[in-house]
């Protein structure tokens, strides 16, 4: 059976046939329903009628919706397709605002006691080059010795003597115009004490005051005259170098008596007893030392009458046997290390055996017991002397 209707397809024809069949069954059902209704009382009729109305609503509601479906389809057809949406001009995105950053404030560099950085190490290297710190393996730590070296530099350059390396001090230190370490009239400090001690040992002074006054100027001039140096009363590099060397000529009234009878075991025992005591430039004990001051103190306490020299001076005592190799070292030998920037011996330590030495370390700020086999010491070792 084929039913044709404009606007309907095969599926729609099938639905209409089913609807007609259902309507025929509804018609027959209504006939039986009214026949049964005529036989019931008023209560039964009410219940059956309510049930019938519910069934009728359930059947007719889908038909009503089916008839309205084309209208809904027309409404859906008005919704833009994906292709149509793509043809709509894109909305320009709002530009992302570029944040404006305030320039970081300029901070003046400041290095002071207790700091630890690579800048401290550079500062120590520079102070060693200028002679304000004794040559040593530089460290990252700004300790008492570094503070004192900064104070000495500030003293000589007319800066505030506070031991703090601020902008003005650092700028002066790292310029070509930085002046090397020199003792001048009117200065005072432990380094003046050390210099006066040398003049006393050579017979040019009789009293250590710690102040570079007229008596010290006069003693320095006498020393310079006798040793054929420029006479100006200032202890510059040449005067200081000779003052701490074995070549210094003592005063005519002073007779130097040196003995080389130091007992090695006693010398090492004395050196060990000084471990941990503070490093102070110019000191030779008993409570603080610099590197050559420690050697002088240990030699003297062990029985030697040799006066104090600096590291370079001790390295040039020709009476002492010279040892050129680590392999030939013996306990009690004095070890000498080179400072390339100044072209001379700049540090001395006491060899105590087993590859170890005891020395007064400026960068560690105290007397230490350490290996001589670190890359630094191996590189800069020049020779040793046997002081007995």
C-alpha cells in the first residue's frame, strides 16, 4: 500500500498508516467504553471517565507535537551555521598593556668585616699587590686582617680610617694612582711598632712608642744614611725592604750577635703552642703574629739570637742551607713562597713534617696548621732554608 502526499517522504507515509490504525482502534474502544459506562453507577462512571481522558491525552499529545515540528525546524534553520560564523569579521583582541618597570636604584658597593664573597677575594689580592696585606692565599672572607689592611690604605690616602671598603675607598684602591704601602711621619699603629722594633734591634732607637714622631724620623734618617739610601725620614718600599733584610747595616755602637743553635723540637713545640692566636701585621708575639713575626718568635724562644727579618729577608740568609725541593724538606725548615705581582718572596712558614706547616695567615686571621700541597702553595713555593 502506497500513500503519497506532497512534502512527505517514505518514513512520513509509514507514520500516517500507523496513526490511522491507531485511530480505528480508538474508535472501537470508545464504542465499547460507552457501552460499559451505561451499565455502571455514578462512582464507577467517574473513575472510568477519568482514566479514559488520561489515555486520550497521552495518545494525542505526540500528534500535536508532530504537526508543529516543521515550524520548529524552520526556526532552527534561522540559526547561523559554523561556515557562516567563520565569515564574520574577527574581533580585534585588546592589546596587552606593557608593564612599566622602575629602574633599580644604584647601590654603592660596601665591603666590611664579616662579609664573604668573591669581591672580598679581589680586594685582598689588590691589597697584597700594594703591600697593605702580606702575601697569602686569598679567601672570600673579610676578616680582621683585611679590615686592618683597609685601615692602613685609608690612613695613607687621607680617607676616613674605619676599615670599611665603601665606594670612595674601593675607587681609590682599584685605580692606577693607588700608592703602595709607606710609613710616614704622624702615623701610628702596630706596623709602626714593628718598624721601630727593627730600629731598636739595629741600635738606631732605644724605645718603641707606636707613634711615628720626630725621634722615629731621626732614627730612620740615620739608618738610611748608613745604608746608603735616599735620606728623607720616610719608610718607603726600599727602606722597609732593607730594614727587614739580613743586609741591613746596624749602627756603629750596636754589635749584633747571632747564634744558630735553635733546637728544632723546641722550635716546633713553640710554634704549635701559638695555633689559633690572631694575625696582626707587624706583630711578633707573644699574643699575636704576622708570618715573619711567628718565625722570629719561635727561633728566639728556641735559642737563636738572630734578629727579626721579613719573609724575603729570612729567605736570603746565606748561612742557612738552601733546599729547593719538597722532597728534601726536614722538620724545622723555613718555607718561602713567591708573590708574582711584587716579584719577591712574600710569605714564610715553618715545616713541621708530614706535608704540613704552621704559619700566621693574614686571610684566615690567625696562626694555622695546614697542608703545603694545596695547588696554591705548590705553585708559589720557591725554596726553603734550614736555620741551624
